[in-house]
């Protein structure tokens, strides 16, 4: 390894490593029909909106409603996508509604890649205090973009920071979560640690949450040992639990769920293109998600708390996400990429990862591939030895009988 290896990592950096026990990846969607792209949009809308605000099923119903729920200004900043191409969705969650004059800062900010071909969904969360440059406003926290310039500014800010083009947008309101979860009969999640929010307390372990408890799980921050970092993780846990529960609902239950949902969701996705495919989701067995968070450290600037992004880790994570791969990093990859952050260095996503870092990564990947190949070779040898022993035992038995 090069002597240019970066600083010692902060204590909390491994919490979001691919090797951490809390990381999960689920696979297993059945093959999809010719309506695959729209079905995937519906699935993602359901999953994401329910996970962070409880309302994507509004997409499914009320054919008298207008197709576009978001105004033309937002449509203009979105990038059109071909039917079969992967695309990015920006999901925001807040207490305010789209028509509010005084917008709140977004408490949920999630970038989602949808690949209709595999199909695969990749979720990347941002700490709400991520320090970024917002056009026209200078250095700010990333969740200020929505308050300062609405969805349009939030979209352009995230596009710049992640170096992607966003094709769809969903704005979620927390007000409907409690009613919706109760209507679903609750959801089962594994609470990672003690949390308390607005009079509701949860303790660690797998349990079924009612509506108020689900809201606590999605919004709690101050009682978590790692604050907003843990909250974004909990939002992704809730996402998976809710989408499984929703997809398990009978078709006859959808109208009641939708009634609760229609009060808290806005999107650019046309309703008439999705309604016909709504019931098809009920037969889909399973889900396929990758999950990660923008790698960061916390710190203070002029008395304000910020999350500073680890630059090379972020670039590697987004390279993988763009390629449709698992974006999470191992602890060794984190160490190789280093802990130089936006606290001291400007993030320029167009610049590649430095050559010496890339070389060390490739060396590490080669070593891992060799270890995996050796492990597989030994497994095959053991399997072969077991089969030979079984065959010899059978021959001995036949000889004794003869």
C-alpha cells in the first residue's frame, strides 16, 4: 500500500459499511411483463413514499384527478428518460405541503435509482445537514434548498452534488403516515436502538409498530446515538417493511389505503399511466433494493453543525450506484478512499478518484477476488470428496451383499 493512505477514520464510519451486520440487500423479483417500466415506477413510488411519509398509493386512484400533480416549473428541470433506461428519482419529505408559502426544510432527502431492466432500486440518503453550495445562496445545509427555492432548487442542488440527472420527483408529507400505517394494521420492523419522539418511546428489537410509533421511528433523531445518521437508516428500514405490507394487501383493501394516502403526496408521474398497472403489483413476490448513505462526518462551522462528505468515498459510492451495483463500501474500501472531506476540500464530482487511490482499490479488489476463488475451489473440493466417499460406501455395501 502507498504511504499516501489517509487519516484515521472517525469512530462511526463503520456503521454504514457493507460489512456491518445492519446492512441488508434483498433480491428476488419475478420476471416482468411488457409494462415493466411503469410497474417499477409504481413500485418505487409506493415503497419510497410509504417509507418516509406514507402516501405513494395516491398514484393508484381517482381517475378524475389531473395527471400531473406538480407544476410545469418542476417538469422543466427534470430530465426525460427512455422507457428502458435506468433513471433517478428525488424523494423529499417534510411537514409542509406543496402549496405552502413558507416551506419547511426537508427532513427526508433520498436519491433513488430505478433500473427497469433488472429491476433494481438503489436508495442513497443524505444527512440533512450535508454542507453544499446552493446556487444563488452560497454554502448552506442541503435541506435548505427546498425551503429557499422549492423542488426546483432541491433537484438542481442534488444533481450537482451527486453528478446525476434526475427524471422524477416525489414530495411526501408526514401528516398521513399515522393513519395509513394504522389502516394497514401496523408494520413490523427491527428497531436498532432506543428512541423517543413527542411522547412515544421505542426500545430495540423486532416489533410491530402502529401509526404513531411508525412516525416516531421515521422522525426520531435526538435520542439516537448518531442522530440524523441513524434516522436515515431507520427510514430505509421502514421503507422495506411498508412496501412488503402494502404488496401483501388484497386489491379490495386498496381504496381505504388510498383515501389515507391522497392527502400527503405530490409527484410528476402521470396517474393515467399507472392506474391500469396498480393491481399487478399485488402479485409481485419480493423486492430488490440496494441501500446506502452519503458517507460523512459531523463538525461545526461558525457555531452551526454540518455533515461533511468524504470525497473519494462519495465518488466511489456514486460510481457504483450509477452502474446499478451495490454502492455500499467495505471498511477497507473506506480506508483506501480516505477521510478527506468537504470540511477542508471542495467537492468536484467531475474530477476522478486520484490515481494512487484507484490503484490501491484495484489491488484490494484483486486480492478479494483471489480469496473468493480460493474459497470456491475448496468448497468444490470438499463437495467432490464427499461424493467420492459416498460412492465408495455404496460400492462396499454392494460387495458385502454379493
